[in-house]
C-alpha cells in the first residue's frame, strides 16, 4: 500500500514538473514562432505582389460574405480564405493579396495566393498546397504554366487546349485539363472578389 502511495506521489510530481517546464518552454518560444510564421506569410505575399512595401490582413474580411458573393457569380467551386491589403510606402492600398482554394482539381483541393493590383491586373499566383499527379497536374507550379497569368489584366481567364490566342486564354497543361481549369477558375474567383471590393471603394 505504501509503495502505491509513494509511486502515485512520484508520478504526480513528475507530471506537475513536466507541465511547468512545458509551459515555460512555450512562453519562451511562442513569440519567435509567431514571428517566423508572420515572416513566412509576408514572404509569400511579396512573391505575388512585389510592388508592395508592406501587407496588412483585412480585419473586415468575412468568409461567409465572400462565399455568398462567389455563389452569386456561379463560382462556388472556389472559396476565398484570406484577404490582405497590399500597401505602398505611404500605407496606401495599391491592391490585394487573396488566398484562394479551388475544390474541383483532379487530386483534390488546390490552395494558392494571388496578387491583384488596384486596376484589376493579376500580378501572379503561388501554390500553397496541391496534390495533383506528378508530371501532369503538378506542372501548375511551374513557370511555363504560371507565366501565362503574369501581369495580365483580364476580367475572366478561359482555358484552351489549343495555343492561346489572347492574353485572357490559358493554354492547358497537356494531360491535365482539369487541373488547368481548377487553377484558372480559382484565379477568376479571386479577381472577381477583389474587383467587387474595389468597386465598393475598397475596405
């Protein structure tokens, strides 16, 4: 009986001390971790909006409101996950960075970040997560496909299996038309959402 009590006390003390140590470590590391995460996000934003001096998450962003807008536009296969203001050195909004997810890709969801200037020009996009077929849909991450969107001002991009005849036409990845359409539809959703914000005078 004494052994049981003694072992119980030992286990309790060990658990208590471990909890205190973990709490101490958490307090020490939480700020550096948060800073590292914020720096990573800032780098991702900069990749799609190099002209911006800084970025600020839009506190008025409403995910449900964004979903309702895309549903009205018949773009419900995509969703807006985050809206970030792209600011110049004087803190003036010069465009937006948008995190978009499309749910109709061949291998599942594709999430990416796009940068849209105040005049509606698409800067670029960067893939955040993708599970497409290697050598096919994964080419959506490559410059050959991505460059078709770079610095193009278009109300709506369309996918073609032939050689693109205009800037608003995107030549599909060979053998990965579904992926090509998923990426393009998500880009269209992001552009439409930003243009809707700009039409209202921004946020």
